C-alpha cells in the first residue's frame, strides 16, 4: 500500500507556504470552527498569526449533527478565507463535504479538509485524490486506524500524494469529554505510515480547558502538528464555542509547544 512505511520508508514532507509539514517543526493550524463573518474571520486570522500559527483553519461548509444548526457561509465563507490569506499570508485549511464541491473549494483553499463524518465517503476521497491540493483527512469517530489508512489509500491511489492524517478523538463510553483522545493512534500511525500525523485536541476533548494539556501530550507522542479551534469571542461562537481557545490562550499554547521534546 502506498501509505505504508514498508512501501515508502522515509517520512512524507512537503512545503506549505513558508513551512514544511511532516518535518522537524510542529505545525500549528488555528482558527475558528466556522467562518461566521468577514470581521470575525479577519480578526481571528490576524490574532492567530500574531500568536505564531503557521496556517489558518475555518469551515465554510459545516457538516453539523443537526440540520437546524448553522451550516456555514458556503462560497462567501471561502471568499473571506481567501481574503484572510491575502492579508496574513497564512495558508488556509477548509472542509469540503461533497465530491462535486472539490473544484470549488480547491480554488480557494490551500489544504482541503475531509471531516471525520466523511472519512469513508469514497466518492469524496476519490475526488480529493484527483485534485492538486494537499488533503487533511480526519479519522472517523468510530474508525479503526486501519480504516483511516485505507481511506487515505483512496486519495493516494488516485494520484494525490500530499495527505495529512488527523486524530480527532473517538467515541467511547466516557461522557465527561466530547470524544476520547486516542493518543495511542499517534505513535501507531507514525510506525505504520510515512504520512504526516496531526492531532485535533479541540474536537477530541470538546472543552477549552482540556485543549492545552492534551495538545502537549500529542506533541510528546510525536504529532507533526496541531489543529486548534480559536475564536476571538468563544462565548458568541456559532459552533464549538465551548472548545474554542481565546487568541491569548492559544498564544500561551504556542509558547509551551516550542518547549516540548518530540521524537521524530
Ligand atoms: C471541524 O474541524 O470543525 C470538524 C467538523 O471536525 P471533525 O470532522 O473532526 O468533527
Ligand atoms: Mn468544530
């Protein structure tokens, strides 16, 4: 299999506007769960840049559990993300939820995110495999590590070799957190595959107070990066406010992250 270390022993490392993913540096991707308005996104983008983020995240198409929840700003959100990239220079990670939307999202985004709920949307994986932008593939909430790797294989086998894997917590019996961070998945994946592996402690914990300690654990376990939800005013967020850091808290985490030893 293309994803396996047996097939390709050396780590996959590739550049993204001014930094390398999969290399020596832990990459920090930060921004709101969803693009809510031009002012919210531009304020957030500037704040995470000043705090030391390498890249900006923000959803324009949101795969919400309820059809009555805010579904994202759609193409207008993509335009705002592109404007934020112009202003800050940060590359943009944003989610694509349908195969026919891949060309549209790829026009605006630097990295296409495939969310946990779509990990086994094979038509979407196929379309992402034919696109010329890197893909961030998130592990499904109940997916085996082997299933995540096979999902990555759908993208790789259609020609796109720039895939980043993301552990974002799995569903367990525990209710005190939104998901359970499978910290094991990080070294397991690093052993099995040459692809970069990042951690999303925002969705894996669901609580802003837990994000920094779990993020630090992820780096120590060997993660190549972190994707963190940051909102200028978490209480007013239209989605995932309870797990979003303020820019100030994010800046503290960036400083802490630099001090953590990571085996690579
Ligand atoms: C997100 O990144 O906002 C998101 C919806 O994440 P996940 O797909 O991991 O639930
Ligand atoms: Mn979210």
